[in-house]
C-alpha cells in the first residue's frame, strides 16, 4: 500500500510539474520569424479592400533582449512596395513577450504583447495600438 501511494504521489507531482511548465513556451525564442498571416488570412493580405495596402511580407527577429519587426506592403494602385520597421527591446514572462520600442522607420507598428506557442509567435500590430480592435492579428513562424 505504501509503495502504491508513493508511486501515485510521484506520478501526480511529475504530471503537475509538466502541466505547470506547459504555458512557458519554448526555452529560447531567439531567431528569425516570417509573417505567415494577418487576421488568420495568408499573405498577400488586403484587409478586404479597407485601408491603404496589400501586405506582402514581414519578419520578426529576436535576439537575447532586442527585437526588430518589419512589414512590407504596397499601396493600392502602386507597384512600388515599402517597408515599415520598428525596433526595441522585449521582456519575456513564460509564453508572453512584451515589447518596448526604441524607434521606427516610417510609422510605429505599436505591438501588443505576443504569445509564444511552439515555433509560432502571435501578436497584434498597427491600428491605434495594443488592445484596440483595429489591430491586425499577426502570426509569425520561426524560420529554419
């Protein structure tokens, strides 16, 4: 009986530890991520004709504590693409990344806190900023 109790207790502790760590995301998030979708739609994305642009590509690069995010788009009626870039630092708490911009080129991207899940990072960007309903929901996937 005592052996069964110890075995069950050991299994429960191991299972509890695994569940407690499951929301932590991968050990390292450093690397380069490619923009795969905006608002659950693949690229190129035109926001159903609303706004200014076709969104063509994007990257998110993370080092130990710094980030750079770039989005390449093309205005409707134009053939020339342009790129918007923001950079700064980020902090990590479990599976959440929080961004603190240092500067930008063209316009700020106003990143919402991101969620890391496996090789993907999901965050809000653009619009009126974090938490606003007009932000695009972006999904970036880690490049090999």
